[in-house]
């Protein structure tokens, strides 16, 4: 089930978001749920949680979803050091 | 502001750094200048000292690399991640890696190296990312030349939580130039009354041409030696045959015949310089040619002292035929068959016969450092 409000997302945006959250917010490989569909529900909430964490850091509306303002921040050039404990 | 877990920091406040690799996008000088400026900003906010080493180990090693480069964080090509750094610690601790797939610049065409280095060095000192958009430690790239050279309150508080405030004595001294500071640079230089005179802010050093003892004069004494010249001095040159020195402050120049005597004043327009030239960076007279060279920005002009007019086909780029010359000149003076050009922390010896730079030494070695 795609994350709420993200039906319009391009696959490359989801891919970018997953890499971003893995690099800067400690999203685990397993959290991505791409290998074990039965874990998909849990992975979606793990992803949503990480998106909320990132939205909180950048002062965005904490929707848990990959809305356009969240994606545009993810596409900005930045430092490679994670934003949360690393 | 934020810290790494367990708040790692450098126990020894004398931190060494080494530039292991440069980027082909910029001149070595500009890369070093960007790193010096970034370190200077942190040094002014906390009791830290940075010493550059060129071989052996260093606390902080700065380098440029692309894609997979020996740590667990491969770069991602142009855009995206620009650089990363490691928290204070042994071996890779403190190191900074810049993504060579980016275009690095001293300006804003591409990613400004100073801006990114200032951020990454914050990590090398123990700071993690800040949520404060005005902070250097904010994770996303921003470059606004006007405000970029200052730490935000947030950065200041963060670094002082780790290392404390800059100790008072350093603050007081910061008005007096730190002669042997690796960043030390000069404002002007000339031969006056048979002495090499070097000037910085309102401080003046004098040494007889063949002597070796420097006599640092405090501001009060400058007023004695150069009465009436109260502004910061930009440039100076001398014409030995006339026994006169010319001191430039902004659009004015002062003709000094004898130290401690009052001087005549004129405008740099008297030299026929275009109105866009608002000040002179450096000047030096070449007696066998009867010409005076004026340096301003990356250009230089030549003035014929006999005809009292600027020569045609000028200005020219200082680095026009490279010859090892720096991009800009802060001060210049002539001894025997060489012109010494002081640029940033370096002194370039230009041999008039060979028409090229024959030696480069640290500028403050003229002060015995």
C-alpha cells in the first residue's frame, strides 16, 4: 500500500527519499520492506517515522508523507554527515 | 547546535591540519585561503590554534576525492552530498573529505569552498548539525558572501560549550597583529630613511636594510614617525633618488621626506588612475626604469615618474605570464636586484633580471618568525 498521499510519487522520488533517510536519518535496510512484503506495514510506519523526524529537523509540516516541500529539501545539496546520532 | 555522542573534542587546543590533496578547480592559493579563512573563523570564537603541517600526521587532514574513497561513505557524483567530515578522534577522526565531482570555487560559480569548509570543520571540532537556518552548521548548502564570513550566535554557543570562550588575553592581542600567526599578512611596505618599513593595521616594523633586528613600533610611535597619517595605510613606495616615500590611504597619498616630519598630501587621481580605482593594494618603484608599479586587485599599472603619466596598454593581469606571481599583492618593496611581493601569508622574491619569481618564503619570516 503506498504511503498515504503519495500515490502520485515517481519511483525515483521514493528511491531518492529512501537513500536520503538511510544516509541522514538512520533508516535501516530492513525498514524499507522491499524484500519481505509481509513486513511492508511495519516498514511503511518506520519510513513514515523517519520522514517525520526529517520534517521536524527542517521545520516542515510533519505529515509523514513525501509531499513536494519535503522532497525539494531532500534534493538540496548538503553535507554528508547524518542529522541524527551517527 | 548539537554535539556527537559523548561530546568528543580536541583535548589539545593546538590542532594541526594538513591539506593532503588539492582540487584542480581552484589555485592552490585559493584553496589554502579558503581553509585559512574557515579556520580563522572558528579560532576567533574559541581558544583554539591551528597549525598547518605539510608532512607526517595531522589531527585534521583535508582532501578531495570522488565516489568510493576509503571510508564507508562513498560520494554520489555532482550535487547531493558535497562533503563530509569526522568527529574529533584518532586517525580518520577530524578529517574532511570534499567531493571532487563538484565544481569548487572561491566565488559563487559552483560550490564555494570556504562556505563548505567552514561547515565541515565545525564537525572536525565536535559540532553536529544545527536546526538554526542561520547557522554555519545547518546541513544544507548556502552561500551568501556578505554574511558568510561570520559564525551565527548558535555556532558560537556550540563551539564555546566545547572549548570555552577565547581567552581574554587573545582578545586583547587580537588588536595587535599576531606576528607569527600562519595567516599573518601585511598592508604595506617601503624603504624609508634606509630602513625596510613593514606596516599592518596601525602597527609598524622597521629594520635597517642590512640589519636583522626588528623594532616593532606600537601605534603611538607610528604617529610620531608618520605624523598626520591617521588612516589605515594601504600601500607605500619610495624613490631613493628623491629621498621620498609615498604612503597611500584610500584615495589619498602622502609624500614623506623624513620620518617624523610632516608630509604633503595628494590624490591618487594625480597619477591619472581611472576613477574606478578607489585604492591601491601595493606599490613599488623600479629606479632603473624610472617607473612605479601600482597593484590593485588582480591588475597592475605602470606610472612613468619622469613624464608623470600612466603608461598605455595597462592595466595588465598580475599573473598575465604567470612567472610564479600571486593573484593579488598586499605590499611590495625593492631591495638590491629583487622586488619582494607580499601576498597573504607569503613573500615572493621577483628577480628583475630573470623576470621571474626565484623564491617564496612565509611573509612573517621578515619579522623573524
